[in-house]
């Protein structure tokens, strides 16, 4: 097409000016001469170069048919398509002209966006996608270029290349896959039939880019990018805050495990309820939308969006929240005044097992290999096998990249390197002396922000299984693990439990990592009578019941155990350290209203006052609060010589920094919720602050050192992490229980082995790599060890380690 005024498209659409061009389209601002010169956007689809006539004709039919189907969509979040025509053999889509800018232009001009604004954009796009999916239309190319930010709307565009879910025709034999690799899920890169799950991944990648300022996968070149999408977890989000669980859920590699639209909508709504209102900032000095020029994509990433005309006023972005604090008296039980601007809904919490500050997140360039087969391998064998698997993948990927680079399209088939099922009979087949396979399930976050520790848990469970097999610890039994990824998302718990229960070889489960997942995973496992031993859950409700804080305990799940102590012990441990070692006698108490936070402050208060200390002020804050000026003033006037905080590192980091800036130069101490590397990186005033952590470092005992040496010799590329030794002991408690059940049945596993295993676990008592492994009547460990850390020289340094106060 040209921009000559004499040329009309379809006899009615006059081109005025070209406003954008990308890898698959050119866009003009035009006038509809049959509707009083109404302004429209006119988009010509550009075919990939080198297509033969047959494929070109088939692609023309597909684009035309799908765009016409999209005409039926009517939704404020979906761009309105007025007409679909052909011009010189190319499809042309005529649509409404949006005045505003693309999300891509906003990110280029202003950098990453605030969490609330990203949540607003996500909710609008998700609502639009829900409408499209209900009409059986898959977009297939969600990306920042295709999200338009109008003055009062967020609009999704480019349904012209969408794929109808019920389409029966395919583009000949070439299998062309259309989309933008930075935002495409593994199954779309693989060329599989598109489903709504494709769009949800792309939405997650788009929102990740919006809140973090870069796409979720960083790689040099298309080959490395494709390898990263297929084989590695996305980079853990740093700025996402309460959006992080949703991003992890959307960027789940297996589409069957990916969060659905309804649950994603609920998670977005929760983020919006927990954050402050959005206000519109003043316009840019030149009066344009934002700080950039006209919102035309640069096309550097194969952009083919429909650019929009410049907007008179920029889209709204959120302003910082005003500080929200509570008045306090001089005593711990002083009445607390409600805060008017605090959201009524509970906040979306930071995951209740923060990342181990001693375990760095694997860099994007390092392959992440999860687990090992249950056979005996030398230190070099695993490396060779792993290298071979990657080589096979590289051959397949390399064959596809020429197509991808030439036309922004991609086609290949990738075969997974799944381990073959183990041989032998099912557990409990009752045959003495026969080889049976017992599977131990592992539920942990193997992708997402908590994956560094989740993979360490899985590897440690694998090491226990390998050790049992190599030493023939249970004669006639071969152990394997079955690891499921929960992304630290409670929404995954019930589905993973169902998968464990349905596998007759699974007799018990190690995990989950965080208490939130435990609350959805443990109940269905308990109903099925399956033993589950967690190496890291700390919520006392799981073993003591919902009324434990009032002094009434009851065991909710007779099949649930854990090898670490609970939050009940963290507060008293902190109180003893502050009063006895740090010689602090007056403490200002703050918590974030979460169950974790209030448990810590309750235990701290009881122990600290019993020791003779005084709580000189008590407040609660909301995790979304950004400033604490009033709280700092009250803490300073109280004469406190320490602040104890119950909550998580994101809020604690802001609080610590602002206290120091206000002249409250006393240490802030918290629980394992603040024992996180991000507490240090986001808080330049952290020096001298303190935290308790569950358990003890493995390096501090001979058994722990032996475990770490065997772990290294096994060749696992990832660190065991803080909870790896506890996962090893949790797995070994199940192995010992299997041995006990078999011994009680003449050396063979009975048909009801799964049902017998919980009682066998309850009877266990042995010296593990973390100390004595045994459980009390509630399923809690009898080895209630904790460690106190202090920030010294910008890093966490161990101060003391020992048993919790009795």
C-alpha cells in the first residue's frame, strides 16, 4: 500500500499517515469516507518472506477468517474491528483508532510500572481474554506492544492473527507458529495446538515485563532464549511484591498445571484490594502521553502491534500510599485504633518461607537440572547424562532457529527427557523377597521465586533415596521419588495431592515447602491416609489446631509431621536473645497482622515480660504501607532500645530503614520472615538488625558436614539450601517407616502399606543429619532448634544456635 491520497482501500478507507510498522504489519491512520471521515486504524498484514503461493493463499484465508470472527467480539477491553478486506492480495484489518500509547511505549518511556498499575492492566487484559476465550478465540500474541493504554481503557489488540480454538484447517505442512518468542510459552514454541493456557502464560510474561522492567527470560540470541523458556525457571521477580505469586502461577511451564483465568482474576483482585487507590499524574511537559514521542513500536522484537494515536492525557499511574500506622499506648495490650485507609481484605502475603540468603538464585545462563534417577551413579555419570540430554535438545532447537530468525515464526517438535518408570511390582504387592518399587512424593516449588530452595529440597530427598538403594537399607525395596512443582502457590496443593493419591506406588510425601501450600495439600492427603513429612512448614495451626493460641490444642491431621520447629518457638527465642545476650529491656512491638506475624509477637511478649522486660508500645501495620513516620516518632519517644517485628522482609526492610532515618538507632529483630537476602539488598540501614531462623546450619555439626559432603559428591548443580538437610531427614523418616512396616509383615510390604505408614512414622526415633529425628504426639519435631543471625558488614552472620526455650 502507499500513502497517496488518491488511493482508497476497499473503495472507502483513505490513508492519511503511517503510524507504525512491525514484523508482521504496517498501520496507517485513515478516514472512513462512508462514515463522515471517521478516523480508523488500517492495518496491512505482512507475510513472512519466502512463502510459496499455496501457503500464502492459506495464510490469507486464515487471517481473513480469524479477523472476521474477531469482529463478533464486543468488549471494552478488546479493540473494535470495523472491517476485514483484501488489498493487492494482502489482508487488511480496519479497526478503531485508540488514542493513547502501547504498554511497550510506556515501558520504554518511563521504565517499569508500579505494582498496582500493573495489576489494573492485568485485570483488564484478563477480562478481555476471558471474553475472547468464551468465543473460542485464542489470541496467541499477548505482549506489551499489543496492550494499548487509553485515557480510560486498557485495550487488547491484534486479534487479526488469533487462532480459533475450533479451527479445523491448518496452514499446510509447514506448521508455522506465530507469536513473539519472549512472551511465548513452551508448548507454543513447540508448535502444539493453541489453548487458552497459551494466552495466560503470555499475559504473565507481559505483566512480569511491566512490573520488573524486562521480560522473564534473559538470553543472548533466539537459541539461548528458546532453551531458557524450555529448561529454566524465569528470573525471580524483585519488584513484583504481592504480584509475584500470580506471575509464578502464570509462568508455569506445564499448561496443565498453569493457573486458570478464574483463579488468576481472584489473585489480581486480592492485589488490588490490598493496595492503595490509583491517581492520575500531571501530564508530561509537552502535553503528550508520558515522556516519549508518539507511541510507535520500534519493531526491534518483531513487533506487529496496532499503534495508537497520541493521547491528550496520559494513563493513570498510582501515587505512593500515605503511611498507615496505629496509635499505641505504653503497654503491650494497649487498645489499637482502626486505621481508616487500611484495606478491609487481608493482604496477599510474601511466601512464608523466604529465600535462603546463603543460596544464590541460579543465574539465567546456568541450566537447572532437577532430580536424579534412583540408580547408583558416579560423580561424573550425572554430568555426562545431563550434557547428552542438552545436546539432543540443542540439535532440535538449532534446526528451528533459521525459520524463527527469517520470519518471526517457529516450528519444531521437542521431545522431553522423561525418566522411564521404575521396574518392579507396586508397593504392597505382598510378595516377600520380590523387588517392589516404593515411590516417595516430593512437593516443592521447583520453579518461580522460591525454586532455589525447592530444588534443594528435591535433590536432598533424592540423595536419601539413592543412599537407601545403594545400601539396600530395605531389602527387596527400590525407592524412587516423584516430584511435583507447586510454585509455592496454595492453589496447587489440592491438585498435587490428587496426583500423589492416584499413584498406588506413592506411600508418603515429603513437603510442602511453605505453610500456605500445606493448608491445601495436607487435608486431602490426610483423608487418603497418606503420611506427609514437611522439612520447612512452621505454622502451628497445622499440628496444634486453630485454637492453639487460646490454650486449646488439637491435632487436625494425624498423618502430618515435620522435621523443623514452628513459629511458636521463634518469639521466645528472640526474647531470650534480646534480653539475655543483647541486654535490651524495653522493646517496641510491631506486626503486620498476618498469622505468622501475630504468632511471633505473641510468643515474644509472653517470654520477654516473663524475663522482666517491658513492651513500651504495640502497633500493627499493613504490608502495603510505604511510610512509617508516625510509628518512628512514637518508637523514638517510647525510649525503646529495640524493635521487634513480626512479619516479612518487604515491610520490615522499609520499617527498619525509616526508623534509622528518624533517629531510632536501635536494632530491629524479626523471625525467619525477614531472614532473607532481599531484606539486605533493599535496606541500606540493616546493619545491626537481628533475625531468628528455624533450625541450625548444617555446617555446625559433624553429621551435617557429612551430608553436605555427600551432597556435593553426588554432583547436584544446585545448593542443598537451608532446608535440604531437613528434607533428607524427612525422606529418611519415610524410608525407615517403610522398613518398619515390612519388618512387621515378615519382610514383605502388605497391601495396606500406605495406611500403615503414618503410625510407623510416628514411632520413628533416629539420629539424622539435623540431630534427633522423632515426633511428639502432635506430629511436631522434638528437635526444636533455632539460630539467631545479625547483619554484620552487609551480610547475615550467625550469633548463636540452640534449642528453643521450654
